């Protein structure tokens, strides 16, 4: 999970810094979170809805788990295509992340998609950042808290900016999908 979490946190850093209004909202939340004293994992995600929305939206737009591989256990026909027992099947779990049928303006970074009443991610099969079904990532619960707390701490402590405000994130695919190795962030100083 090290590469997946590292790539995800780098992408979140990019998306939040790329959108100044989102950064402002995240700063307000994390300042309140750390000012209140002890942080309880039970209600952490509820206390940082803008940051959580930014995390989820980043995972939609820059997915780590883009597909799941399965072996057909029997012959069957899917959408007119014959699949034979023993064949390897790739299920593109992240394909719906970019479909207009499910997401209004799917190319737009919109952290409010996940809050009620919209909750666009709750449509069956539409949002799968950790895979689907019985083979969903075993580290999902740990990753959700680890990423949220790490990003909250990062945005609370450091005054960050993109190396260039016009920078558009380049990505790589190996060993796991994520920001290209030349992605840079400038640390302007400490916030707290």
C-alpha cells in the first residue's frame, strides 16, 4: 500500500493546491480540527467534509485501482462477446468515474459531489477507488483514515504552492498509477 497511498497523497496535494477555493476551505477545516484538541478517528471524516470531498474527488479523477483482473470460471456471453472458462478478464472499475451518465461534468474537480443531497458516488458501481466486490482492497479502512489524517496534518502545518500555478499534472502508470516523478510542490514555510 505504500506506493498507492504515496501516489494518492501526491495527487491530492496537486488538486487542492490547483483550486484556491478548495485550499481555503481545507485550511478552515484543518485549523478547526487541530484547534479542538484530541482527534478521534471515529468522527474524523465528518469533521473535514471539504478535505474528504477533495480526497474522494481526487481518487475519482486519478484512480490507483483502475481495473480488476479475474479468471472466468465458466463460459458466458457478455454484451455479445463470448468469454470462455479460464480466460483472463479485466474489469475497468474506474471507467464509470469519467462517464457523463453518472457524473455531471465528470472532467470538473468538484468536491461537493459526495455530500448529501448529491451523493453522486452512491450510485451502484459508479465509484470504485478501492476496487469492487469481495476483492476490495483490504487496507481500505486504514487507507481512508491514514490519507485523511496525513493530508489534514500536511495542509495544517505547511504553506504550500504548486511550482507554477499553470502546472497541469502529468501522470505515470508504473509501478502504480500516480503523478509523474517530476511533480513538484514548493514549501513556502510553516503555517502553524
